[in-house]
C-alpha cells in the first residue's frame, strides 16, 4: 500500500468525511452524459458475451429448467439442481461472470479518464485485461458474492452492512493497487467511519435503480452505469488521487477534450 493511500485512509479513519449525495450524482450525470456510449457498452457487453458462452455450453451441458406447480416439484427441482453436471454448469457460469467483471469495472476507469480531460475509447473497456488488474478483480468479484451470500444467510443486517461498506473495493483495486484483502479491509474501515452517509448513498442508488427498472427496464442501461460513476465520484471525494493521474492514462486516446469542469 503506497504512502498516499495509507495516509488518506488514516485521515478518514481519524476525521471521518462528509459528502453531498445530490452533488455526487449531479457530477456523475455530467460524466455519464459525455461517456454514455462506452459505459452502456461496458454494461451490456459482458451480458452478451456471457449469453453466447452459456448458449454454446448449453449445447453440451444441460442446466435444469423447471416450472414449479406443486410441492412435489420442489423436491424434483432440487434433485435436478444437485446433479454433478448441473452444479458444474452453474459453477462455470459463475466463473464466466467473474472473468467478465473487468469489463463492467472499466466504467470506473472510463469515468476517471473523462474526468481528467481525456477521451475514452473502445479499448478502455478491456483495460483491466492489460494492466495486471484482472486477477484482483476476478478474485474480488468472487469474494464479494460469497461474503454477501454468507452475511445475508446469517441475518439481513450483516448483508446490508457489507453491501454498504463494500462500495470502494473495486475502486481501491483499480486506482490504488491494493490487494483484494487490503481493498476489502480498507473499504470497510473508510465507509464504516461515516456509515450513515454511505448508507444514504446506497439508498439513493437503489432509488435510481428502481426508477430505471420502472422505465420499461431500458432505464437500467442508464441507471446502472450512473451508479458505477456515482461510486467513482464518491471515491474521488473521499480518497482522491495522487498527482491526478495513474497508469490508465497511458492507454487509449490521449487527446484532450473541451470540458465545462
């Protein structure tokens, strides 16, 4: 962990932080408006790739599909799901989603690139397959899913706490070169310091998600990237960046754009 990040984390743990959620999403909207094509592509591309892969796998691996009409169907469904071939297929789909997570996480780096007055391009969607972050993002995705399931299984409250305090895991990995364990610990320690505002940010994000879902689901193509960009702005306000640039600026189009910032 470099000194800048260590110092910032310690400062937040000592002094806490204060954010303006409305301002965060206002700035996130400005970034989304300018990068909509790429961030929406960052959302839908993994789904398309996963669908194609799962379709091909489905030709060789049968995943159970069952309509439940009475209580006997539940036992039959459980029996089908617990077959080795079905478990293998579901596990494989899970790891495929983990392997594609860097594309969605690139929404964060696209937001930062634009925010630092550089034009995003198509190659930025695959930046984390090039910059050495793939392994950490892959493992973090798996860890987040497992911890969420375990925390929620014990009680809803631990699941909510983890959801709120996990917001900075991917930003810490992408922007601060932290390991997965360091990112999880740092995200918790920072966001726990002002859990109230972090929780309100999550509520606002859920509200945006619901509104997007009500807009014939098409609105989710706006809502979900907007939430990711909101997390970027949130992280920027709380942790910030040393020197205003890092290795992601070395990739892609480096032409300056005109900004109103």
